[in-house]
């Protein structure tokens, strides 16, 4: 069974249980900080991915230009 199939079958009761577990583990005061950190991490990941894609396109364009010139 794939991980996507496992996550696709979470029902509302399980989500409530998961939220309560997170609340117990981290406490109400730390949850906003964790969410903020997660958001920043996702933003940094997206920015890095976009830079990598841009660099890959530049390299491909340079190789194509070199191939035409050779």
C-alpha cells in the first residue's frame, strides 16, 4: 500500500486525535511557532527548487547554443 493511499483514508476522528496528540506533545504555546517554522521551511524549499530549475534551464540553453555553434 502506498503512503498516499494511507493518508487518503484519514477520517475526521483520526484528525481530531492527531491534533490532540500534537497539542499534548508540544503544548499550546509552541504550536504557532512550529507552524511558522514549517511555513518558512516550505518557502525556502520552494525558493531553492526554483533556483535549481532556473540553473538547469540556463545550462541546457548554454549546451544547446554550444551545440549549434560547433
